[in-house]
């Protein structure tokens, strides 16, 4: 599933400007703001699970159990059919990097991409020249 940037922003919306919300308060806020997260009562949508897992994995949202992975870090127990139970109603926090940090990360990623591309082109050129006996 491709990530929907607008939906990611919507999932962060209830936490913006707050020190944190309890898990149940977060879901109440999603409901109050008409942000879809359920397919049916107490059954999470695949879209919500995928996007929330991304936010948790990237450290943008931190739950009460950061040592756990996925939705378990939010204190949620999700069954095989995506039914959900709140096990720990702890605080969820939004942690967004500053614009400066985002700029540094962008530069890092693009420099690494440039270096990697250069290595690939050099390696391919070397093999082509060797195959043509021009080296």
C-alpha cells in the first residue's frame, strides 16, 4: 500500500500542539475530527494500521511502550481480524523533527544517493572498458 501523505497529516492532527493524549483520547479525537480509522466497530482499517505503523517506525509518534513494535507500542492488542483492544491507556506523543533536522536528513540522503550512483557508474564503466579491452 502506498502511503497517503494527507492521511499521515490527519493522523498527526489530534496530537499537534499537545504534550500527549491517552490512547482512548486519541481515538476519540480521530472520531471527533471525522478521520477514518475503522472499517467497522472496533475493527481497524488496513489503511490506518499501515500508516500508523509508518509513523511509529519513523519515530514521529511514540506510544507508552516504545520498546515494542507496531501498534503494540501504543498499548493496543490487534487480533487477526484487526479487532482492537486497548491494553494500556498510556500517553501517545508527537515528535516531529525541526526543519533544520529535516534539511540535514534530506542532504544526507541525497549525498548518499549521489555517491552510490557514482560507484555504480564507475563499476559499470570499468566492466565495459575491460570487456572492450580499452583499459
